């Protein structure tokens, strides 16, 4: 009989392998979940950047009073080179429907990011009815104590820019009141 033999039995080795496998599986699952969440947030960040870029271009065009504008997405990498063929092609947007008072949403023609030939994101620009427009009336008095009544719906358009990833995922929308009488 062997009494003071040191070592592990086969059962002990198998039990430790099962425990180690469960720890590795848990770590792998957590890593995959974090990686997936990071990828979703990266797509959302791109959507936010696109929406802000389009809205800023719309604001500049509204203030200049032009009837149409070309949306162009600049290079997305630090080298200044175009990310793909066709990304330097501008996409024309008619601004006339955005300057009108609307009672139901009016969506313009869809444009694409980074280009019409490489449709990674769909960009929808809409003129949305101003909520409770008839109640949004303000009285303004100037230095000569002359009062003016301002109806928000007569001077502003509520514009929405919605970004939808082509590969699916969560869309992102941004809204802004733009002065159509600039």
C-alpha cells in the first residue's frame, strides 16, 4: 500500500480542467459582448458626425438663401485621400421644400454617405411640422417701444436629418429650427 504518495488523481485533473474551461468561456463571452458594444457605439458616433455635418451644411445654405445645395462628405482618414472611389462626387439637395410651411412631414430625396456609389449610410432630410405651431406666437418690443408679433411657423422650419446604417442597426436623428427668412 502506498500511503504518502503526492500527486493528483485523474478526477482532480479533470475537475480543474472543467473549472478552467468555464472561466475561459466566461471571459470570451464578456470580451465578445464588449467588442460588439464598441462596434455599435462606433457606428453611432459616425452617424452623429454625419448628421451634424449635414445640418451645418443646411444651416449655411439656409443663411445664404440658395435654392439648392451640394452635400459633400470630405475624406474620413487623416491622409486627406478619399476613402473610396466616388466619395468626391457631390449630391444635390433641393432646399425649396425645406423652406415651406408644412402640415405633414416632407422628406427630400435620400442621399448616401460616403457617396451615392458606396451606400454605407442613408441620409434622410425632412421638413417636419412645428409642434403646436399655432400656439408659438411671441411679441417682441424694440427700442422705440413698437411691438411686433412673431409666429414661429412663419419664420422657421423644423428640419430633421436622420442617418440609417445600410448594414442595419440603430438610426440616429437630429432636429433643428432653421430661419427660412435669412
